[in-house]
């Protein structure tokens, strides 16, 4: 509206944004244009590895197959705190060989 009024040759006085807003409010004129909403979801990177076990989880001896997993857990009011749990599991005895708890995935590099 302001740009159109400023470009109009018949208006000889300067027009400001506050003037346009005040007149629009007095006359009850409202803008019907809505800003665009971008519903973008950030895609996380996924790494697909070869299926070496091929669903064969029967192992004949210890230390033949190890599994690793990493999980991020949120806690606190509204999930404001996070902790990352990483572990290594021996598939033979289904025992946890090692684990690591850290505040974030990159907490060691932030120091």
C-alpha cells in the first residue's frame, strides 16, 4: 500500500508508513496477505551398511560378533536436558562389554 501511494503522481506530499498504518486502522482496512509457511523438516543423515549377519544371530564363540548402538535420551521438564548412551554388546553371551555416557555426542570435542 505504501509503495503504491509513494509511486502515485497525483499525491504531492510525502507519505510515511506510520501515516498509512494509522489511516488503515481508522478505516478498518486489513491486509489479507498471509506470509508463506515453510514446513521443512530437517532430514537426518542415515548411513546404510551392508547386512553382514543376514539375520543369523546364532554365534558359536565369544568375540565373534560385536554390536554397537548409540541412543540420545531427553529428560527434565520439556526435555531440556539430553544424555547420550553408547554401548558395545557381545552377541555370543548377550553381555554389555563397554558403555559410555556423555552429555552430548560431541561433548569431548567441546572442551
